[in-house]
C-alpha cells in the first residue's frame, strides 16, 4: 500500500500548480489550524500546571504532609512518639503543635481564627512560615511572653501592627462567683506573615506552643505531631503505613485529605479545558477532509490514468493518506515547537507584553499570584502531539476511500 511511488505522488500533490492555488491555500489553513490548536493546548495546560504547582507549594508551606493527633484531641508524651516516627522511612522532619479555634479582637474588630502553637526552632522542619515573614521573625515568639504572629490579611482586618496588643478569647471558660466567664488573654503582636493563600493569611495566628498550651489548658500535652515526608505525592501510602505501624492508636491523616476537594476541582478543570481545546485541534484536523475532497475532485483524471496503468485501490488510498499525513505532521510539529517555546518562555513574554501595552493582566492588589506561572509536562506534550496526528490520519480516510472508488472508464470517457 505504501510503496515509494505512493509516497512520491502523495508528496507531489502537496505542491500546487498555478490552477490549484486555492487548494494550496486551503491546505495551508489546515496546517496553520492544527499548529495553532496544538500550540494553544500545550500552552494552556502548561499554565494550568503552573498554577496548580504554585498553589500546592503555597498550601503545603503551611500544611504538614502528614499529621498525627490523639483520639481525645490531645497527645501525651509526644517526645516518645516523635522518637518512634522520626526514624521511619520517608519521614524527614517532625514538629509538635497545639491548635484550636479562638476569637481575636483589637479595638472594635473581632474575628474568629485558628490559633496554632509551635516551637519556633522546630517549625521550619515541617513548614515554610519562617521564610514567609513580612514583619518580624518567627523566632521572636518566646515562651511565657504571650507573643503572637498574625496573617497579613488578619492583621489588616484588625488594624494592628508590630507591637500592638490583641485579645484572644478562648472557648475554655472560667467558673467564678459571678458565673461562667470566657477566658481572655492579651497577646503582643511581634510579627506578620504572608504566604499568599487567603485561607491562611486571613484565618491563622501563631504563638509559642507553651503559651497556647496554657490558654487551652492542655497541661503539658500537645494537639499532635506534624511530619514532613520525602515524597509528598506518596503521602497517602506512607500515612497508611504509619497508621499500621502505630497500631491505629492515633489519628493519622495526610494533606491530600485536607485539600482533596480543591485539587480534585483543579484536575476536573484541567480535564474540561483539555477537551474544549482538543475540539479546536479536531476542527482543524478535519479541515483536511475538505482539502482532500477538493484534491480528489481535481485529480480525478490523474487517478483514472494511474488505475488504468495498474495502480490498485489500496495504493490510491495510500496516496491521499500520505498527503493528509504530511499536512498533519507539519501542523503537529509546528504546533508542538510553538507550544513548547511559548510554555517555556511565557513568564518572560507576559511581562514584556504588559510593559509594551501598559497593562497588567493579573493585578497584585487583586490576585495573590500576580505572575503567570508555567510548568511544562512532557507527557502532556507527547499526548497532545499523538492525538493531533491520529486525528489528522482519521480525517484522511473518507477522502482516500472516495478516491479509490473513482471509475476510470467514466472519467476518461470524454478525455
């Protein structure tokens, strides 16, 4: 079916004569359509991969890969548990924490927030909050000083700065002769952090673990241990192994459970975008059908002569399959090169376009991610290129079959 003669004729038909310039134009638009569709698909998926990676990095900057908590909400003798799990394969770091919901007030502003107690010297082992400090340092949290570090959005809402006082209202209550009163404690703001995620910047405050323990009356206990793993994508498997190792005596969870809906939504959005943009490639690929139909109509005399010289129906089909494949290959290669180059350089191209036109696509005061990130995944590139080429081949089948059905006697009757 695919002899050298077939390839020669198929490639020869890609070069138009003077009277077939319109067919050549349609062929060019088919190539450009496939190229643009592939370029758009690779670029958009790379940008979405970049956003996903950026969000994952920011979320995991505050969320431990794995968390071990006590079944009663508190963990006694956490040092023994830490010594046991720190030597477990895949565990790189560990830090205890105290956590609870509180009300925080300053002046007339009141807000609910999550108060987390940490050891400032241990926290960098499991999170990046120390490197996200906007004002002050995490090490400024000292035992017994009742100092506190606030998220940037929370501090802005309360209208406080470094050195100001805030009041923490604990869900624990005090029994007095006047009745049951909530527990109040004044804290001094010593720092402000900003991780770029509203969930944390607006709803989290950090203090020393011993001060948090006193506030929540844990009497030397902690809420649990936060662990850092060597492979965060393997967290579910490692977490399950840890739970079995600890004989199910503790509650062991991983980051995928805490944010499963969020990342599932991102994957669903990526899948939908892939399908939508793939339709653009499909439309461009099936432009090949109209191109080949016109070529078959124009070359009916040539087909009839070739058939009278002994060319089989399968060989005639092969000629037009080769012609469509060449169009598909050129369009796919150009689109792949364009998409890869654009995806690799989009973080440079977007600022250049913004400077040239004097606009900003993602304003820093509106979006936490003001730059357009990009992460090129080669498996996506291979999949897109393969699908585009397969669609191009499928588009050749009907015109090629029509060409093979040309009757030489009818075509040459009036030649």
